[in-house]
């Protein structure tokens, strides 16, 4: 009887020990699961935080882009409004003067003062003519170059004579001299043409023709060369 009782006590102790071991293992597994869940929760939280930050950056960039586009549109609109206001203040005669000035420049060259005079010759007041010339965008040095080329297309000039002619047309000395320097010209050839032109309508002695060419601005060397070429 005592042996049976001792055996039962031993079995009970073994059962309790086994139960305690299983409990500890279970608790350890639970702890591991809880730890893994906590790690996953932290990862999810970090991912959500990154997504929120990226979303905020994208939204900020889009907002800045919208602001920039809006600013550009506002600038364009303001420019259009200003132009509309300016045009609204423009009288019909001023508008016609602007159109006429642009039309003249489409087919020939003018100095600023020369274009104003041309518009006045067409009947526009000095105020409207001046307004029109101030409204259009013109490179007056380029106009001087074109005018110099036009003159050489139909008559001969010395270098100084062409500068004087451009100044007579209203170009300042700087623009006139710049224009003559920009074009490619054989001044001896111009002297020859000028000598031939003089002989076409009048008689000259050799010395007289040389003097006339020098008066026109040709050097003595170019004038003498020209007279030699025409046979005097």
C-alpha cells in the first residue's frame, strides 16, 4: 500500500513537472509571437510614416508647380491687360500712323527722323507721326546699312560722300559711319563709276575731273585711278 502510494506521488510529481515545462514553452512561444507582432507593427508604422512623408513631398511639389503656373498666367494676363489699356488709349489716327510707319519700313529704309518726316508728308500730325515711330521696334543702325546699300544700287559714292548722304537722310554720324563700315565696297570702282557719270552729261579736262572727284570725297589716288580708267 505504501509502495502504491509512493508510486502515485512520483507520477504526480512527474506530471506537474511536465505540465510546468509545457507551460513555460507555451509562454515562450507566446512571447515570441508577441515580439514578432510588435516588430511587424513597428515596420508597418515606419512604412506608413514614409508613405505619408512622400505624399506630403509630392503634394508640396504639386502645390509649388500650381503656384508657379498661376504666377506665369497672372504675368501674361497682366501684360495683356496693360497692352489692352495702352491700345485703348491709342486714337484712330495714331493707330493709322503706326500701320503706315510699319508699311514704309516693309519696302525701304528710313532714319527715325526721316520716317517721321515721311509720315508728316502723308498728312499725319507731328504728334501722331512721332508716336507711331516710338511705338514700333526698329534697329536704326540696320536701317542705315540698308539705306547705304540702296544708294549704291543706283549711283556712285565716295566713302565720306555716302556718310554725308546718310546724315542728310537723318541718320546720326555714328550710325552712318557704322553702316558704311559694314558694307563691302571697292571705292576705286566707285570713283570710276562716278567719273563715267560726270562724263555722261558734261565735259571735263583731266585735272578738272580729278578735282571734281576729290570734291565728291574720293582720295587723289582713287580720283587719278578713275580718270586713267576712263581714258583722260
